[in-house]
């Protein structure tokens, strides 16, 4: 894998980590992120391969079409999240986590069997809007920068503060007049949109999309990004996503042992850094010393 | 046409395996309030150990290529020893991934990640040693038994009947032990309230280790049994079962032993009733049931409702 491709993958990791982080910021452990990632990927794959008007004059896939796919994927993901969010977000703690795992699994089985998703084979030959990994790296990191900006803004906004209040004590937050159900739903919808946008880029980048993308493993790996990096400030999941995605590649020199070492890192991370690598306190100390 | 009785026995047999698996989760959940995501890896290890102990040879990949134990044990002894081996692995997982966090009163989310890390390490260790190929435990290890039984006009694989019997036996023994012995009562006391249990002189650390050993044993035996009735489809085969076992666990109600059994049987039967032309959807059945039950009854079928504190 070239360095630029790795950079793209790392960007995807950070984006998915932020998608898991947003519900977690209001105390909701939702593992639905890979499901919305898969939905975004299928939207991109289906639109770009079947809609001939989109595929341009043969001189490369037009960027305007890519932009259109991003909009459609965001709308689809938001609609699905709105419909599912209400009933699902009434569940708490581990029950919410498992209900969202169930959703991702149901989606996977449907995609594996239904005709329009290409079944087990999937969809091939997704057109390329960029000539090489460089273009993808740029697109991914622009999206990442936008999402980071949104998350950073959120910490100072009424919505972000409401989310933090619900995380600390939902009952107290509701007594203060915070509409907790609406706030949780908003976080869930934003999270879904981020995952779906990432899926659109990933489908083009990988050139193919199938039901093996984003299963249970992906749910847990993305959660590991957040826990490893730290779930109290947006910088944490970004760092976690970048580092853990790069890890198996960085460990390639150790050959067969790399996945064992990868497992050890995930095992020891929570024990050595229970708050994650980045906490607001560490960040403040760092700012003081600089 | 496939006989209804045949469907029923197949469903009950796979349901019994899910139940064994879910019981392992339940034991750990009831004493610690967290889910051990390395359970699927212990299932894998149980399957591979059974295969090795009956004298199976390692395939061409992996570090141990071509290696084989000098002995070849009868299946039942191999299964019991594999269960014991998985129990030891369970103790190791507790010591590595759980105890350090417990000593710091860490939040439940962290256990989820660290146990998952332990699972990744174990599964890849198996892959490193034995390769990624699938193994099968030949039913000829059951020696004298016929391969199928004729029962009321239906042909039923002996393996399925054995699976059902063993699982029933283990569930019965576990229930008897939990309800009737001092050790079982002590475990329940820790599950109810660790602080009070400690005041009453119960070593809660020992009880937690016991829960891990038992859940490792159950997972290991389930792995060996599935290896016999289906096959050991590579080191990751425990993960899929682990995920479904998790669904079964929540369906029945977290921390409830009868719930785990009921959930296992419901999922097993529902999967067996999926008509063959829709067999592709079989893996989704457990999660579809789980999802609906969670929406209607968030505590699961037999779980206690969670009181929200004010």
C-alpha cells in the first residue's frame, strides 16, 4: 500500500471514530456507524454505476456527480437514522449497543441476499473521480477537517453543552429543561451522516463495494478508536482513528505477529490509559507548556 | 419433504449450543456486570483443542504445520479436556483483561475493549500456530454409534442428538450447582451485591475467577461440539457464534440463566424453521428477533426490569 493510500485509510478511520464519538458524547454507546457507512457506500456504488447521466463524457467521473452522491447519501442516512433513532435511543447502555449491533448484522444479511446490492459478489467497477490516491487523500482530509471543525464548534454551542449534560446525568439535564430525546436523536443523525459520507468516498476509493464492508468487527474497531484516543474531546477519536488504522501497516515488518501485537495494543490501551490518550486536562497542560 | 421432527431436533441442537454459549456470557455478566468479548475466542480454542486431542494433525499452514499429538484420545475425553483448556484460557483472560481494570473501578466500556483485544490476540495466536484453514472432527471418533437414527420416519443425525443431550446435561448441572451448593450460592451472592458478599466472608475475587473458568469451559465444550457437528471453519469461527450468543443472551435477559436457555432454544428453532430457499437469511433471524424484543421489552424475555434511579 502506498503512503497516500494509507493516508486515505487513516482519514476514514478518524471520520468513523468521530461518528461513534458524537452519540457517546451524550452518553449513548451506539455501534450503528458501520451500518451507515455501508449505506453510504451502496448509495455511491449504485448511483455511480447505474446512472449513466452521472458518469460523464469518459474523461473521468465528474466531481459534481460525486458531490451529488454525497448529498443523496447524507439524506438517505439522515432519513434512516431519524426513523430508527426514536425507538432505538430509548434503550440504554449495553442494550443500545447490542440493538445497534443487531441492526448492522440485519443490514449485512439483507445486503448479502438482495439483488440490488449485487449479493455476495457486490458491485464492481465503481468509476473513479480522482486519478490516484492523492485526490482521495485530499477529499478525505477536507471532509475530516470539516467534521473536526463541526465537533470543535459543538463544544461551545448550546447543543454540545446539552449533550455533555445528558452524558453526565440525563435526569438532571431533563430537569433543567433540556429535551434529551431530541438532543440524542440529533447526535445520532449527525453521526449517521458522517458515516455515510465516509462510505461514499470509501466505495469510490476501493472501486468495489460488497456486504463484507462494515460488519461487527468494524463496529468494535471503530469503538476501539474512540476509547483508545479518548472520548471526552473530539481530538481523542481523531488521533485514535489515525493511529489504530495505521498500526497494522506500521507493524507489517513483524509479519505474522502483527495482528497479535494489534490485539495487545487494544487489550492494554484501556488498562494503561483508562481516559484515552487525549483528555481535556492533558491538552490544557500541553497548551500551558507551549 | 424434510420431516418436522428432524427440523425440531436440528433446531433444538443448535439452540442448545447457543444456550451454552450464552450461559458463559451470563455467568461473567452476573458477577461483573460486563460482557466478555473474548468468549468467542474461547469457543475457537475449545474446537481446536478437541481436534488436536483426538489426534488430528495440523494442516500445511501455520507454525505447527504437520504436527500432531502422540496420543489420540476418545472424543468425550478430548472434549472434556478441551473444556478444561478453555477454562484455563478464561482464567488468563480474566487476569490480563479484567482484573487490572477491576482494581481501578474502570467504567464498563473499557472492559469491552480490553476483552476484545484479548480475543483478537487469542484468535490470531491460533491462526499463527495452526493456519487459517478449516478442520473437521470426523464423526468416526464416536466409534460404535450409528451416524443417523430413524425416529418416527425421520432420519436424525446422531451428532445432533448427542449435542442436545450434552448441552441439556451441562445446563442441568450448572443450575443444580448454582441453586444447591455453597459455591453456587456464594457466586449468586457476589452477583447480587459484591460488597455485602465480602462482608459475609465470601472471596469475591475467587468467585469472579470461578465464573470465568466456568464460562471458558462452557464455551470450549460448545466449540468442540460444533466442530463435531459442523466443522471448525478457521480461527474466526468462534466470533460469529460469539456474536449470535450475545444476541441470544440479550434476547433471554442479561444475567438470567433460564433466559439464556430460552433465548438459545428460540433462536435455534427459528433458524431451523427458515425454509431452505431463504437459507441466506438464516444468520439474520437471531438479530431480527432480538431487535424486535428489545423494542417491546428492553430487559429481554426473562430479565428483570431495570429500575431507573432518581
